[in-house]
């Protein structure tokens, strides 16, 4: 097997395998032919100023390595690859704050199934110790000025943009998403860092409130950091979900301990590395590692506030555990997000937007559209336009920005999506396009899929698929469309396509979802960092982004002072009560709240 590798300052990184990804990058194999024995450099090509080399690893493909001692290394292990430079992987894994279990788990690249890393596992005791360390560091951090803390976020902003290629490589290697969707994460972290870096002072400033009596009582409300904020994050947006929720916690004077999903630890660790480089002092951002039911629960037991992003099932358990400790939590959970395409929608724009809404990150996105209600009058025209766009989508396991969709993150996710589609078809649903895995592209690829005839009783009708699958329904009246959009127990995101934006806004008020996007699927609300984002009903509690996204990490303290003694002086209690009553009536008359 041949691989193209780029020579970097500290090793090599995989560009692609010969021949397929080579074709995708437009490069030409310089020399072909196999050799027995050791890896052999069979070609070089100057590129990107650093140089590419074509390496022949004889017999590699068929052998699965069983090494448990570190990241798989093709120089030692014929089944492995340089999907990531082993030294880089070792460097990142050194960033796990504590992992004394002696256990590791192996992560693999969704594009190829090849090993990526042997990640060390933390114990519950490690998590408690890490939180203690964070709490000690937090005391001095909370004493610093907000603008000092904000500088770290603004430095992170620049680093993330400067290092975007390296970050996207990691995101793609671990999640299998397409390059353009990896870029969404880079952009979201940079936007979040910029927003809170520039607005934290305003959000955190103590503010006066109305006292009981004008001129006599003064009240000021302060915001104090909670202490240690725990962040539990999923694999689907491994960079921004591990990083963005923690930034407002940090700038408001908290320490952060994160437990990213086990599948995507390297990406999360690279975020922690960038924060250190941005000037963050030790122990204020620590990463622990391991299974949610052990390491996640230990974090809920030790943190002073918990921000969880993941499934509704896990979210219920997290919320219950936090409630037992009486610590606050925000829960960003799942969705079964509807899109309404109204009679007056611009069909081409709606079809183009629907592709983005349904298939970004291969549908593994909390705000992805999984149900579409299309006005009867334009249904056929819309479906034709939608299918035509899907047919021209490019699926590939590569790093090209031209690729429209990557793959599922894991075999479990692929199995879930396949089962949803197969069951629906067995019960009478029709596949308009897609419907099958595509192992020829990579082991975890599934086609972008559109179904008709989905009905209650099929899992896909109400359960989140979290894959590139959407069900289409006709509607005749908008009231019916809104009622069906609200049928789900979830309430995360919805979208409405209409030429009449005012009508879209009015309709949005009837939809019970935390975000509603008009003439787009999810990007405008996701990218508007000043506005709150989160779910109604079973899609969550609390909000990320905006003032709400930073205030959740603070405790409120009201400091009140009075110019006069509150107790009656020289008056009987009864006379005082009469005076008080007159004052209350007067305040209402002058409309003083
Ligand atoms: P998941 O709930 O299985 O896991 C999420 C995280 O929780 C992981 O880090 C996991 O290790 C941890 N975890 C698992 N069990 C735990 C427990 N008992 N206690 C503490 N932590 C535990 O979710 P998933 O399937 O990996 O992620 C996909 C889900 O996340 C989808 O439902 C998706 O909609 C949702 N999601 C929501 C948002 C949002 O903003 N609303 C964003 C991304 C993903």
C-alpha cells in the first residue's frame, strides 16, 4: 500500500493513500510497484514548500495491529499508518491531566479504520484530584481583572485561525467529517473566543438595581465565579464542543475541567494545548479522559457547575446527579429538527439549503434537519430540485474542501442509521435517494438519504437518527405543518423557508424550538454568538452563547444598603405601617416598579 505523506517539522503526516485520495488531490503517483520488507520511499514531489513523499508499506492493509503500548507506528507495526504523526499524538496525550488507571483505549480513524491513538484512562480519584487542583488555581485567577482573562481568549482566536489546517486535520482524522464541516468548528471557536473576549467585561460588570425606596436604598448585583466548571462533550463537533462552552466559564473567573468523548480526545487536547499557548496559567483548563459512566459521573460529583452536551438519555441522568448535589447544570441535548418549506418558498434556495441542513457533518449534528414538511403545491418541484442537488454531492475520505460529505464517526453510529432506514423500508417507507452504506469509499460511509412515507411506529419517525437521513412529508395548511413540527418531544432547532420573512418570523413564534432559522437550516443562529442557543422541552435546559451563556457560570450576589434605619424611629409600629402603606400607594401611582 502506498501513502502520500507531507514532511513536517516534527515528522510526517498522511495526505492520502494511493490511488484514490491522490486522484482527489489531483496528484500523480510518481512511481508504483511493491517491494518486500521495510517501508520504502518511492517518490517525492515538492509541494506546499515542505515536500511530499510517496511511501510503500508492503503488506500493511490486511493486518490489524494489537499494540497496546502507544500510538500505532507503521515503522513498527505493519497494520498501522501515519494517519497522524506518532510523536504529535504522544505529545497531545501528555496533556491528559491525570490517568492512573493503567488502562488505555484505542481510537481509530473513521475514514480508514486505522489506529490513531492509545488514550490513557483517568480514574474517579484522578478526576477529584484534578478538580481540587483546578479549585486552588481558580482562587488566584478569579482575583485577576476580566480584561486580563479576556486577553487569553483573544490570543486563542488568533492561534485557532493561524493553526486551522492542523486543527482541521485532527478533527477530520478523529470524526471523519468533510473539511468544510471541520472548518465550521474552527470558525465557531474563533467567533466564540472573539465574542466573549470583547464582551466579557460588559456581561460581568456589577450592575445597579432598583432599591426599595428611591434615594433611600441602593442595590448592586455582583457576579461571582462558581469555582470549577465541568464540561462533558460529545464527539460530533469535537473541537468546538470541547472548547467553546468553556471559554465563557474561564473568562468569568472559573477553572475548567473537561471530559471530551473518548472517540475524539486528540482534538480536545489540541484545544487545551492552544489555550496554554495563548497564555493561560496552569491547572485552569484540564482534560480528563475515559468512559462517561465512570469519568463523567466523577466530574459531576466534583464540579461546582456542569455543562453537558450529548444525548437526551444521558442528559436526564446528568441532570438528576447534579440535582442531588444541588449544583447547577446546563443540558444541550438531542433534536428531531423540522424544516417547513412554505408555498411561497424560493425552491432552488430551499433545496440548496436543505442539503446543508440535512447532510452537514453527515447529519451528525444536534441541529441537523431530520424532518421536512413541504407545501403540497410545490412538493414535486421541490423534491426534484432537492434530489438533483443530492445526486451531485461528492462523498470522499479526503481533505479537500470540495468534498460535500464525510462519514459516520463509528461502527455503532453507522449501524444505528442503517437500522433506522432498513426498519422504515421494511415497514413501507420509500427511499427516494441513497439508503445504503458505501464501504467502497470508506468503512463508515452512508449515502445521503431521503425517505417518503415515514409513519408513526417506525423508529425514524420520532427518534433522532443522527445521520444523513431525512423524511419528507406534504402539508396543505400551515397550521397543520406547525402542529406536526411541534409533535416531537424534542425542541431544539427548526427552519422555515418562505419569501415573506415577516410571515416566517410570525410562524416561528408558534414553533416550540429554542432556535428557528428563516431561509437557512442552522448556520445563522449557530453563528450568531450574541444570541442564546439551546433546546426547549426534551432538548435541554439553559442556553449557550450570548449573555446567558456566560451568566450561567456565575453566582449572583445582591449587595443592598440603606441611608435610613429600616426600623421605625419615634413612630409606633402601627403609625409606621400606615406611613409605609401610603408610600407603597404613591410608588404605584408614579409607576415606580
Ligand atoms: P452521549 O450522551 O452518549 O455522550 C455525550 C458525552 O457524555 C460523552 O462525553 C460521554 O462520554 C458522556 N457520558 C456518557 N454517559 C455518561 C454518564 N452516565 N454520565 C456522564 N457523562 C456521560 O451522546 P453522543 O451520542 O455521544 O452524542 C450525540 C448526542 O449529542 C446527540 O443526541 C446530539 O443531538 C447531542 N448533541 C447535542 C448538542 C446540542 O447543542 N444540543 C450538540 C451536539 C450533540
